[in-house]
C-alpha cells in the first residue's frame, strides 16, 4: 500500500481524530506521513485541539493499521483515499468528503454520470411503481443509480438498475462486509458484481442510527442530482435532499396526492424549489449538453443504436421535417406518456432531436436501417 493511504488510514485509527480533523490536517500537510513527524505546536496551529495533537503523537497501534489492511486484502475490499486519482471526483469536492472510502466492487470513471434515487423504507404501491419505472429507464439510458440499500425504495432502485443491465452503487451506514438489512444479502452480491458497495465506516462496523444521516451526504455527493420518490414530513429521505442542495446538486421530486402522508415531504420540496418530475424526460431536460452527449455515446456503445420495436414504430413517423408531439401521438396510436418515454430514449441515442414547441425531427446521421 502506498504511504499516503497507509498514513491516512493510521490517522483514521487515532481515537478522537475524526473526519473534520483529518480534513484540517490535509489542508496543512501535503503528505499524511508528515503529520506523524510534526510536533504538537505544528498540529495545534493547523487547527487541532491539544488533546487531538497528543493522541496523534502518542499513537503506537500500527499493528491495528496492518491488521485492517490485511483484512481488506483477504476480503476483496479496496481502500480509496481522497488524495488518490481513483477517488470519485464528484465526491472529492463536497464539504466533509470522507478521507477514506472502503469499496467492494468497482467505481469507474463513467459512474460520475450518476443519479440518486431515494425514498421511504415502507413506500406506497404508487411509490414502488414510480421507483421501478424511473430506476429502470434511467439505468437503461446510461445513468449509474446510487442509493442506500435500505428496505423499500432504495432496494427497488438497485434491483431495477440491475434488471436494466446497468450499474448501481450502494452507500452503506455500516461496514461494506456487513449486510443490512439481512434480507439484502443476495442483492448486495449482485451489486458488487455489477457496481459497487461503498462506506466510509471501517469493515466490521455495525449499522447504527447515527451512521445513516452521515452516509446520506455520500449518496448525494456521488450524484448529479437526487430524485426523491416519496417522503413523509419528517422523513430521513429529506436529509439526502438537504445535502444535495448544500452540494449544489439538482433535487427532483415526484408529486403525490395532497392528502397522502407519503407525499407531504415531496410536495414541500417542490414548494421550496425542487424540480417537479412526472417522467424521465423532466430529468433529462435539466442536464447540460455535455452530459447528454456522454449519455448518447454510452448508449451507442451499449446498444450500437439497436432500437426496440416501439422505437422503430415511432421513428417511422419522424422525418427530417419537424413533427409535433400531438401529431405523433395520433399517428402511432400510443398514449402520450408512452410516446414521451420513447422519444426520450431516441434522443439519448442521438436518433432524433427536439425543437421548441415539442417538435421532433430525425437527425442527419441516422440511416433508414438503424
């Protein structure tokens, strides 16, 4: 293991030296090994409390660090540190970024195009259906789906991403070697094979109520935005939305019935400025052109522009002359919501483009036999 990782890991093993203290030290010292060579006055002048400085200088439990590294090697757990170029770039720049991430599976560069989907552990039937639809379609388009592997909406989001053949990342409030809830053991194995399970908590850490609000900042930090499917007035899901706002991420909320307790949180988010979404298209429209180009390229790599039967039917009614969405709906005989979903997929694949006024045309690059 490289020196920077080793000494950062050692700092994380020092009692009473937490994430904030490590963050302060990294602002002063370019290399974590220098921290252990400094004197007390240097550490205090960096912003540490005298008691913290003393604990660092008196740290002798190097065997603990070695045991942790050896356990991770044997268990297939990667240790990513914030100074590494393999550390997720989007996460690196949030406030209170975790200095150490424990990972099972793989976090890849393409995972920067990620969206979080969060909601309650006991959702309504409506919430389940919405989560299934959004997670599947977004994954199919090329998004990495991020959630917390909790019961309910989180688990649905992971499962649907996997069902779509996409990638998903689970952020845990326990060690990455601790399955919680227990019934998600199979799901966790599948996520590790097709994505990643990550945590800032060392292996062996049991789930604790205090850990879950902390992990929520990582869920939003890994993502371009957060989609809140359902939330009660005091739902923990709203903590993730709050972190997203602080991190300058987009917050999307699915509206619900005004008399539904499951919709009170989401409807309040919409009042406060969250983007109301009723389809995947609403999310796509918020993205920058650069991200759209990335998704289009990713979709090309995955499907070689292969179109579904429904996509071919709709494309058959689109020429290089713009056609209005209403005319397409009448011509295809499909409901509007389905036409919009199909057109979103065709846009991402670069097959059609949209003009103002909901008019669509076939792109120049597309041949008749796509």
